[in-house]
């Protein structure tokens, strides 16, 4: 570490960290980012939306831009009924609760929001957290304790991994969507130990779904409880939009469903629904639920209004699927390499040859007037660089064609197709 | 099974993952010397788990940095079984 200080008179590529600087560990990442920006690249991780015109349009860096990377699947963010519910709650209940759910932070609106969730999922219990991240963090770390085993997919979301890290259970990952690998691990768990299998309905990086019918059956055969994160499926997968577990016909065998308000519901917040008879005790023992302020009244009011509208969203759902299939088919026909063979969700992941090309393609699309997510290692499976597109039910047929034209021009400019 | 036998069987499993053909001793580090990334670790651990019909949880993996520590850990788990 002191080496950097002694060489201070040499021209360093990045400022050498002084001895004892805890930020020294980030030097590699800082150098990578500076390298990208020096090459004339717009910073993919500092985009500002100056104005938001609709669920599918915004002014980004001064340009009118089609949004294709928001997870705003059902386009509820500007729904007039939802906005009206939020305004009313803001006027009636104020800007915030200033308190924990278990103290002064449970308002009528929080109860109504949990009622809406119970109805939406047809489950006995619902618990609303301040974010989806906290829902995973709280439920996982609380229910799987010392001596218990968590068996989870290696491509699980960061909030699931952090939930494992916060708790004291033994953590055993298996290869992505590999039913045999999962079963082998379940078989080897010591007799009598508690078992929690954690799966996701849709994996957000590649937009692929889990074979829940088979996996949930295997988990149950080995006496495990099952938690499924349905963040990326709520509102449009399954007959009632309850997610991949509903579509696979295994709702009754799933012990806990985790979800979020920040995708299809169109606001922020997280939740867990369950039929476990003792579920309500979670409210007293789950630290990420207890030791934080509850959601503002306007947020839970917009969430309730949105969830109730999603129950009757069959037409929007059908249009979202049409959009996803058209984009997937169109990009494939243009010669792009995609994360899945067919459209399995509302996420279409375009695989880039490397980070440089991916960043260049991201910028070329932005100049065309299209925003997608750039996903890079280490957040991605197999260290891939991905351009992640997530469709919205409010994208028109014409917009999807416009998007395909943008991809074609940008892809040719960058030399990917 | 003695430690030498455990060592032999782990060495056999390690071979396809040792891409650069590094000479492996007890103090060889998986991260530093063999340059294992997280995906390689998962595949290698799965191979060892299958070979010995054991579980090496991530909590246990966190304590294992070198080849020798792995052989010791697996050997201990096998002894528990026997």
C-alpha cells in the first residue's frame, strides 16, 4: 500500500491511494470506468431523466427517448386512477409516517394495501416492506436460522444473496435452473435439518423462467419449504397475473412469494404473501421490517389502486406479450444473439460480444433515442455483457417497430450485426 | 479412506479445472494460483460434492483458501461419515 505513496511523483493513471485508504480496493473499478469514459463513452450509470413524459417516453440527456429498460411492465406509473389515489392519500394522511410498521407507521392505507395483495394472490397473509430488497433480506434471514440449509439457484438476485448473508443458515447454491443439481444437494442435507429452497419465477438478467413445476415438486418431495421471488412476473404471467408459480400450477405448494411494487405495480415497496398459519409472527421478529420507517401513505395508496387494477388487466397483459414476442422475433431475425430461444417473459436480453462493444452499442441506441439497461459483470451470469430490454404494455405496435429500426442501425454502426 | 486417498481423488477432480497445468501443492491457493472465479468455484465444488457425496456449503467454502485445506475438510467430512 505504501508503494503508491512513494511513487507519487510519477504520473499515475489514477490517483494513488494513500496508505490506509479504505477506498484502495475500488481502484480497479475506477480505472475501468475512467477508461470507458475517456474513449468518449457516455456514462451508462449516470443517466438522468430530465422529464418523464409517459411510462414509455422521457427526455434523457436532452433527447426525447423511448424507454425500453424500466421494468414498468404494465405501464401503471401514469394511470389516472392510481395518481388520484396517491394525491388523495397525500392530502389526507400527509407526506410520511415517520415510523416503523410496528410502532406508529401502520396507517389505514398499509392495511388496505395488504388486503389488496391477499386478494390478488388468494393467500391468507400479506406483509408489506419498504422495498423489495428488504422483503428478501428480511424473510430469508429470519426464517432460515443457524443449522438450517438454504438451497438456491446460483443466478439469484443480489437481494436474495444478501438475505442469505444476513442470516446464519448454511448456504448451498446449485447451477442455474438445474433440477438434478438441486435434488442432489437436497438429498445430502443432514437428517432433521430445516430446508428452504429459493427460486425466482423470472430471472431478470436473461429473462428466462424457472421450471417451477418440476423444481417445486422436487423440493416438496424432500420436505423443504419453498420461497419464490416473482418480482418480474407479477401482473402478466399466469391466469390472474400471480406469476410463474401460478402458470406452472404450483401455487399451493409455494410457501412464500416475494414481490415488489417497483415493477408492474409502478411505485416502490416490497412484500411477502403466504398461507403459513403462523406467518403474522414475522412482523415482530423480522428486523428489516421492524427497524425501518414504513412506506409513505401516498405510496401504499398508489400500490393498492394499481394492484386492484392489475387484477382486471387481461387486455394489457395480452398486449405486453404481443410486444415481447414481436421484439424478440424481430431482434433474432436481425441477427442479434438473445438470452432465450423464445420470449419467456417481458425481458429480452441481447448478448454483447464484450463490454466495450456493449457500451458502444448502448450509446448508439441512446443517440437513436432508445434507452435500454446495460448489464455488465459481475452482476451478469457467466460474465456476459447484456443489453437488457424490458417491454411495457403501453408500448404501441408502431413503437416496437421503431425500436427494431433503431437496433438495426445501431447494430450495423457498432459492427455487431 | 486415508488422507492420501482423499488427496488422490480430489486431484483427479481438479485436473480439468487446472487450465494452466499449475503444479498443485497443499499451499496452492484456488483464487490466487489457480485463478478460480465464482463460476469455476461452483462447478469445481459440485464435482467434489458428487465425487464424495457430501455438501460443502458456502459458509464452509469461505474457510477454504488452499488445496491442502480442501483435502483436510473433505477428509474430515468423510471420517464423520464412516
